[in-house]
């Protein structure tokens, strides 16, 4: 079997961790605002469609 002492992503060349972290933060912001917009739409539907 192969020897797996090192974790591959720690030794890989070309990993751009700051860009990865920024993309993840942007994704979280997008999900937060999408959730808020969904709640607002549902509340407005409940008010005006009943």
C-alpha cells in the first residue's frame, strides 16, 4: 500500500487560500441574503394573498 504520511493539500503547489476563503465568505453572504429575501417574499405573500 502507499504511504500516506503527508496531507496532499498542504504540499500541493498553486493553492490560493486567501482566494478560497474570500469565495467562501462571499458564498455565505449570498446564502444569507437569499434566505432573507425568501422570508420577505413569503411574508409579503402571506399579507397580500390572503
